[in-house]
C-alpha cells in the first residue's frame, strides 16, 4: 500500500522516526496526484515544484512535513480562491485564511486546493470553471459537495488530510460519499476568517470550517491544532481542545435513530446505523433508541436561511450574469425561487423562531446529549441525479440530505465515520452529533465506532 494511504498520524510517525523525509513524503503525494487526479479531478490548483520547494524548507511543529490540501473556498496565499464560479475567475488570495495559517505554523505542507461547486450551494461538486469531481469508489458517482474535491483527494491518498467547510452537510456528505471521516465543529471553534464567502448573518450559525481525514484520530489531531480563539472573529469562542478519555464518555446516554419518520433511508443505511450501535454496545457505551421531535422544525428553518437567504446574498452578484452560471448553481436558484419570497417580517420571525427551536433541541438533549443517525438517505448518487425511489417513496435531492441540515441550524458539532457498504460497494457513513461546544465528546464516540469499522482503500487505488 502506498504510504500516502496511511493515516496522517502514521505518516507523521514515519517522519519523526526519520524513515522518510518531508521531501520524500511530498514526492510520494505528487506521484499519487499525478496518477489519480486526471480521473478524479479533485485538485484544481497544484504546482509540483512549489510543493517540492515548500517540503524542503525546514519545518517544526506537530504537523512538520505532513502534506495537506485545502478546499478552494478557503484562502491559501498565492492560490486562486474562485469558489467555483466564472464570476470570480482569477481571484487570488493574498494571505492565508486563519485556519490555513495555523496548519502551516504547525509544519504542514500545502499540496494545493480542491474543487467545489459554484458558490458552494450544492451537494455535488461540479462547475463551469473546472468541471466535476468523481468519486474514487465509482467514477460515475458524485464525490458530494460542497467539499467534494477535498473528500475525493483524501480518500484516494492524494492528501493526508485537509480543510473543508460546512453549512448544510458540506464536510459530512462528501465524507460519507467517499468513505472518510470529518467533523463539522461548533461554529467558532475553528476559525472561519478567510473563508469565502464570509460566514455572516445566518451563516454565522450554519457554517463552519472543518477538518477532513481518513481516520477520526487524524480529524482530532487537526481539530486540536485549529481549536483556539481567533481574536478577530466575533463568533470565535475562548475554548481550547479538551482531552476526554473514553471511560468518561461511556456513561453518557447516546440516542440513535435510523430515520426521521419522514424521509426513508436505504436498507444498507439502516444497517450501518444499527451496526454502529452494536459496536458501541459491545464496548460498554450507554446506547438507547431516541429521536428528537424538533428535527423537522430545525430543517424548515435551515431551508429558509441556507436556501432563501443564500439566494438573497448572491442576488446582486449574479444580477445580469445568470447566463454565466453553472447548471448546478442554476438548480439551486430554481429551488430558492420556488419558495414564497421572504419579507422583513417573515425573516425576523424565522430568526426568532430559530432560537426557540434551538432551545427545544437543547432541552430534548439534556438527558441524551449525543445522537447517532444516518448522514444521508442513501450513498453517493450518480452524477446529475436529483431524486431516488427509497422504500417505495420518491425522495428528492434536498430531502435526502436533511440528516445533516438539522445540526447546522442547531450550531452543533457532528462527525462522520465510515461504517458500511451499499449493495454496489459504495461507502456508507454514520453521523455522531452532540450539543454545541461538546465537540470532543462527539469525536470520542466517533473514535469508538471507528474501532470496528473505518476507512478502506477505494476502488480506484486497488
């Protein structure tokens, strides 16, 4: 197996033991990118000589010599940050986003930036500038969105780990589709400064920059480094990483459900959730069946803020240039414009209701602080698909992805870990979510699930 497919923590161990140099490890990743990226289209900006020069420079810190990638909506100095849109063609970042700066300070080597859908508003990574990203398990299937390029790169060993962002499932759906791990942290725990577009207004609750990797240990390593207050970010919390031993988490009630009572999931998805429950029970965790009742209210409000407010944020930017937009983004606009237009009164009412629904969810989770559920109604879909027949019911695009959207409205941490496989061999992840600012407990439960399952090498690399 290529060294590039090892967990990041094992690659770091090889570097520390001087069994491989930073330059040699970078070269291995360069070869992996050159071999597989033409088929995946995961990295969109990659300069081998620039990577070699950076890898040869002396480095210190907990990530010294580790090659990483960054979603192209997160600013990396000297790299294009176009958010997948011809409307931003040629925009170059003049400084690193705060999260990127922290990873560089820890010694990481940036390999390049990864593909995303136009303006990040899709669960499929495709755009007019760079085209579509393919799933490393089956090239005819989507790698997810909006961090689909990042997920595909990490799954296929083009990168040890990296950064994505998530306002409606965008680090979690791609992780589920591609068979890797990820964390959407509590907003403010990982600096969002330097992400385009900025997480302002309702997106300060919905959105978060999050780590993506092949294992939960790697995700936790990145989170530990990233997790510190950013004094220039009004949403940033003064909470540092807290180690939580597994024995402290085992008594905490974990509620599980395999559907929300409205949108069915595939049988393999149900089985993955139940297999994860069984793994936790065998390890002595306190697991019980439980489904919060406020989920649909949260999902309805998420749609107002993400879909309708998202369209409002971009209205002025795209005015007069709609003919230049990608089909994927036009699809988003059609969904947004099919809704009743927001008024000042309806938006203010939704904003107030948001806090009330979050209060109800917090009250429900007082006795059951951690939830385990599906990531999506189904595994990775074929490129361009927008509805599916599941258990005799037609499930449409946004409904299939509702299982992640709740936790964006809740501003809660949620992790994904790969567990199962579909009948045609596509990966299926499960989602572990917790109360705001309890990210470390979520990671501890995810790590326990991973002990019996976890990352496997995708088809393209075999």
